[in-house]
């Protein structure tokens, strides 16, 4: 007998983002309520992959993962309200981080993920990447820096 497949945690997070995008004035509480309404009859998400992979580019893990303990508790106790509250907490933390720090590419030095590895990375890339690809990458980097918004 096969078990019905429910949404993953990442699916629920993406749905919360979509709900918020559809109605930017909707409160986080209302987003959570809509998630519960839409999924309360669904099977619970699996616990083996409590992640939201694409959020790692938007905010540090401690922000986007803030609600995952609530999600896990909700799955374990079979409580859609806890799951929805956890999803919304992660969404809120991610959005608060972006509001405070700006979009990707305009962050301060403290959040620069290349800090401490930049020299080794350049040395490795320079050693192994063909020269024509290096020139192409440098041109693209220059273009993206020229097109990025200035403070």
C-alpha cells in the first residue's frame, strides 16, 4: 500500500511566497490561515528534507530556517497550524532580512560569502579555467557591476 504524497516544506514555502505576491497587503497571520485551509486535507510533508534550498541565496540560514522547528513539531504532532506558522515565520524572517540588507548583490562586507576564500578561489580559477573563459567571466562581471544599482 503506497502512502499519498503531500507537499514538501519547500512547496509550502513557495506557496506562502505566491500568496504574499498575489496580495502584498495580506498579513502573515492570514497567509498562515490560507496555507492551513489549502492543505489541511493533504498528507503531511516528509521530515527527511526540512529545507527551503532556494532561500539560501536570499538570506542567511539562521533567518530562512527560523520556522523549521515549528514545522517539524507540526509534522510530528500532525498539526497544520504549527506547520503554517513555521512556514510564515521563515518567510517573515527572510523578508525582514532583505528589507534590512537589500537585495542580493548589495549586501555589506560582513555578509560577503567570498570573504576569506577570495584569494584561493581566484588562484584556483586562474590555474584551471581556460583563458578565454576567464575573459568572458570578467566581462560579464564588469557588465553586472555596471548594471547594479548604486547606493
